[in-house]
């Protein structure tokens, strides 16, 4: 039987000290996932304490939800069990910054912007987001969040070298390491990428860093139609250029945020170029020429602060906290099918009260779409689920998928958030061996884990 | 087991021409490129489809017969050795390039496709793209083998290892289920299963389809050969190049011992005072190539380079690559066999690692020579020996273990790119605690509770015998 909140609080206080366990209303409300609140919020000060909390939870069959900087807690259905919010806010030490070997090891609660602060003087960075990002490293890892410059610098799966994890039964383990080439045993680091904490709590991680480019420009170009913008994106991708990002954005939701004017139904192409002065200049010239030949109506080249602002907007768009009036969906497709995906999304379903807003990473094949919901729509959940089913069926033909990233709580609990996944059967097998009691983030990950 | 009945069953699954049963045929599949050999096999089967493999593994499971999937057997850690006999599932006939999809910069291949053949196929199409991973054995080794070992090569510094180039897999699990992980679309929801299964050395299932990334060929390539008095100077040059923001496609280091061997083999004419050679390959846009090459030359000067040569273009660069590519051939002249150690350290620890290798070589009285993927800190101390000379193998393996201990002490790994296989099972304890190994083994047990799929590999033997008892 689950202990009472008071009993649980006193056990956690015994483990962590009174200053690191709370059961007061403001703190538990501040750690709500949708409307579900934990009985107790616990903030361990070290990996060993994380393991101790998990061991307690396992023994008492409690539901634990790990909490980094709390920026992505809307991902996945609300937890089926939620007794303890395991806050990683004290795990904020950078354990090793080895600039000569371009690696960094830090605790999971370290925010990405701290990493920037530390590495920028040496002209290095961790390309998993923008310099001001408040997301924690552990959060980025378990949500499989890569930066918008992934095309050039690689994504989470390319940059993560090692993890330390606490398992539900209290084991504390290290996998991977600090070197790029390391093939000793199974690469268990990868099990934690995108796992939403289903297989253990990441307490520390090692990443490889990249050198800052000598030069950096952002080409923003307005096109009269989505199709023209898409054709230009494809041409840029196929040319002998090495852009860091090739993204297309809709006029809806973006028009005011861009350095070029956009009218309804139009689209803008955003191409980041990183590299030496010579290569950036040349790519810029070729990029502009390609855009002109595809019917560009207006173009702007950004650098410095303006570029940083635009970069930040792109990152924030994909990862910001949800607006309760929106349904946010992420669609993944092979890059050549991005146009088809946008076509599917732009057929605004009846439950949308305004045009769909989107950011499409044409280089990677990932579209983040926001659908403004019509709160008056009849039987909204059934409509949304039917729409999801139909776009999933059509994306399936194109080797793509769609997941719900955020939705109002009344809706998300009725939706199939992740859709079918061919890997789910394997994930279930692992879950039963890594978290047999179902302590961690129960019901939040793919396959209902 | 009635072996005739068993062979009839296998023939019913893959067809009569596709079961090798003669004593000689079975014997040759007991070897790979390692120093190990396997137990007597029941048969070697050559399936052509995932469905056949599914039926084969179910047949094996129902009878408790172990099986090992095998490509071209170029692994040097014993990963494809049938230690417990049973059936070899030879993937040589599954060698089709199923799709080359340039719009998405990927190819879909069967596991038996040879590395070099895929590169050729991609280029035959007139496309300026390539599949990057280039293990030294690429002329004969297969993509399935790359996936099994998470193979490296010369160009990992800039382009990463095999795992970075694999987008998705189809795998037959030991219970016969055929699963797909990853795909042409990236970031499928859930864990990175593709990343987890790459490098599992054929112990979690049999990969039957692989989606690989293709990359654009670089517009320009410049190759440099720089000679230094000491390994330290060469290693400092490597770090200096990286810290100034350049990311060469390759940086390969040879120490004096291997330079002497190479000189004897291909007569390069290294100056007597040269104690280390560095091959540096830059690639990228033509616009900044000359400036980058000048920067490399400047950094080499900072570390007292004694000779520096440059070639432009891939073809011309081969002249400078010769001394690296000739290295393993040159070793073959030193004795009848070569044992190649595969350790990895943080790049800046490479000089210290090589100093320790030298000390170990002296202590064991072994003529160890060194090549290293210096940009990655991946060293390959290589020990010439004669397997027929009494005590040689034992001494060589013992020295190899000490080298790996040193690598781990310096913050590295017991294997950078060759895998654990049989060779390094006991060295796994240098990197992982007993509980870390037990948890890792949960993955194996989740796939293969009967331990029939490439059994008794990767994990320390002591742990495996406990599991049996």
C-alpha cells in the first residue's frame, strides 16, 4: 500500500534532509504534470541519493517522475502513477570540461546555457540547442532533443558519449565513456536517448563538443508559395553546400518573427551556414542564387545578434511550453517527403480555428506543427483522434510517423500520443527487466511503458 | 540429435544447395581472422531471406542448438567464432543493394554487401556520394559486419563511426520475430534502438536489412605527410590542429618502429632522425582549402616538423597514404602472425599511452610496432609473433591485456573499433563493475534468454559460467 504523503515525506526527509523534500502546496503544484501532482517533491544532492530514492520507490511501489529543468514535462501522456517528483535541480555540477579533447561531463540538471557559458571562451559549444537554452542536459537526452544545426553537427545520438544512470532498484551504473571510439559491450547510452526516463534516471552525461565556426550567416528568404519554398529547400540540400540548417516556416505563426515579409499562404526558407569566411561567403552566394531562381520575393542575410535571435526562435518553437489552446504535433518523414507532410498538415482539419503553423526541418525531415484548436468543436477528442489516425495512415505509406507533443489535458488523455511503433515490443521487454515494478514515469513512453 | 534429420530440416528451410555439410566446409567456418577457432559445427546454412532466418532461429531454439551469424569473417576479436558449434548462418548470399535513395541520401542494403561494393555501386550511379565508414578490411568486409562491431576506420574523427551512419535496421530476434527499428525518418519515438543494436556483435539477433546514410563527396581533398622527431611532437600537432578549429577527415600516426618496418617493405626513405609520421587529410570546400593547408603547415612547424609534403586531390594523396596503408603488410614481414591490439584513449593521452606500450614491449621482450588513428586516440599496437612458437600466444595476449589496462587507466576503452568477441571478454571487467555487466546482460536476456544467438560472447566467462550454474 502506498504510504501517506506525510509518511512518504518523512522517509524522504530521512534520506535527503528536510531541506530537500517538500509536500507543501506551492511546491507540489509547481511540479504538476498536467493536473497530476506528486505527494512529495524530492531533490537529491548526488547520484547516490537519486539511487536511494529510487530504491525506496521500488520497495514501496511508488510512481516517480524525474524532473530536470521542467521545460518538456508536457511530452507524453500524464503519468499513471505520480507519488514523487524527483527534482534534479541540485545535480548541477560540471564534472569535467576537457577542452583539448572536446568533451564535457556534467550532471543531468545542468542547463545547456551553463555549458555555453563555460565553453564559449574556448570557442567550443555543445550543439544541442541555442546559447540561452534553459533545458537541462538530462532532459535533452531523455527527450532526444537535438539542435536545429544537427545537419552539420550531429544530433543527440551522435554527440552523447557516456551516461551515469540510477536504476529503479537502486543500482548506479556508468555506460559509454569519454572517447568517441568505444565499442566495449552494448551501447547502453542509446537506450536512454528518447526514453523519457522509462529505464532509469540519467544523473550525469558526457558529450562531445564542437568548435565554434569562424563565420556564421543566416539566409532568410520569402517565397510566394510553400511549393516554391520547398523546391528551393530541396535544391539547397542537393547542391554542393553544407548548410547547418535548411528550414521552412509557414506564414501563420511566423510572419511577425521574420526579417522578411510574409503573407498568408507564403513560406520562408531559413538556411544557416557555418564555416570559414570563404566557405560561408560562397555558400551564401550559391544559396541566394538558388533562391532567386526558385522565385524568391525577398531575402535577408543575418549575422551577429540578429542571427542569434532567429536561431533562438527556431529552437524555442520546437521545444517551448505548450499553449493550452494548441495541439502540437511532430511529424518525422524522410526529407524528400517533407512537402507531402506539409500538404497533409495544411489540409486544416475542422477542429482548427486558424491555419496550421509549422516549422519544417527540410534537411532532417522533421516538422513541428501547431494546430489552434476550436474549443467549441463537437467531440474534439474524437475528431482529433480520427485526424491523427488518418495522417498516420498516410504518413505510414511515406515511411513517416506523427506524435503528439502537447495538447490540452482533457484531450491528451484520450489520444494515442505516440502511435504504433515497431520497436515497442523490444522496449516492453527491456522495461520489464529494467523497471519491473513500473516505478519510473509509468505510462508516459512509447508502448504505454 | 539425429544429424541427418537435422540437416534435412535445415535443407527444408533454405534449400538443398544451401546447407554445407562436408567436414572440410564445416571446418573452415570454425575460423575468422582472430587467433581463435571454434567447436565442430553441425552445418553451415546460407539463407537468402529474413523469413528463412526466422525459421532457422526458431528451429535452433526449439532444439537448443547454438548459432552464429557470419559475414566474411574478417573480425579479429573472434566475434564470429562458433565457440559452441551448432549452425553458422552465413549471410554471403544476402548481398543485395536494395535501394539507393539519393533524394534522402541513404541506401538500403542486405548485411552481406561488401563495403567496397556499396561504395562502387553508389558511385557507378554517377552520384557524388559515398558510404563513409572505411574499416581497414573494407575490400572484403561486409556492412553487416560493420553493424555488428560498430566498425570505425580512418575517417572517424570528422565523420564518426558506423553507428553514426546507420539510420535503421531489420533484425530477426532469437524468438523468430522480425522487428524494424529506426527507419528513413529520424528520431522515431522511444529509445534509440538502432544505436543500441549497432555494435551488439550478433548476440541480440541477426540483422537482415540496413539503412545507411550516404554523404556528399568532398569537393576538395588535401593530404599531408609530416615527419617529427618524437611521438609527442606529432601528438601535440594533432591537438593543435583540432584546437584551432580545423577538423581534418583523418589524422594517422606511425611511430618509429612501424616506420622502419614500412621503409623495409616499400622503401619510403624516411630520414634517420624521424621518430613519428603523421598523415593528415583535409577535405571540404575548395575555397578555404589552401588557407587550411597553410594553417596545418604552420602548426606542424610549431612542433618542429622535420619534413612536410602535400598532395592535392584524392588520387595524388594516395602516394602519401602509402606508408600507412603498407603498415599491416609490412608487419607481415616481421613474423608469421600479427596480433593487433585495439585500445582507445582521450586524444591528448596518446603520447602517454604509446610510452606505456613501449615499456610493456620491453618488459615482455616483444617487438611491438604502433599505428594509431591519432585524431580519435585509437591506438593499434601490433605484435608480430609466431603461433607455433611455444609460449608466444600466451605472452602476446598477456602484453595485450596490459596495454588495454593502461588505456582504461588513461580514461579510454578496451576496444575502439574491433569489438569484444571472445578476445576481450575478461577485459570487460576493466571497464565495467559486476553490477554494470549484469545490467548490460539484461539486454541479452531480453533478446535471447536461452543464450543460443552467438552464445557466450562479450561477457566475462566467469559471469557466464555463474549464469549457467
